[in-house]
C-alpha cells in the first residue's frame, strides 16, 4: 500500500475502523478522528475506502451518516470537520473571556499556550 493511503502505520480504512470503535457513541471524539481525513480542505479518503466503510459492519449508523456527510464538500458536516483543522481566531478567544469573567484572571496564562 502506498504512503498516500496511510495514517501512521494504518490504512485509512483500518484507521477509521479503529477510530469508530474507540469513539463509539461519542460524537465529538468521532469528529476529531474524521478531521484526519481532510487535509488543507482536501479529502484524502478515496471513494472505494468510503464505500467499504459505509457497507461494512464496524461503524454505527450515526458514524456512517456523519462520515458520508463529512466527506461531501459543501455540507455543514464537512465544514465543521474541516474547520477543526483551522487555528482558532484570537477574536474567538477574546469573546470567550468576555463571556466567562471567572477565567479572565487567567487570561495571560491562556494566551501563552
């Protein structure tokens, strides 16, 4: 198998099967795994891989639906998953501190990260 079809030492299909088992019934965790299949707004999962995953028995129905939607450009699910790879804007962090004054005193520690 060539390097383009691998995540670490696993094929994309093996990686997502492992991810599905590890994140079963935990949507936020599943989406974090899916983000590895979108790099620089390019879907790296092939149609054959997608078909194998959708027809297999390893994913829950929720995981199958969200996988299919995440691998379809222009859907809200794709936009969300691809957005997980983008850095947070400082404006969003400032808004967080404005809405959470109890953590505002730790602001400098937060921004050093």
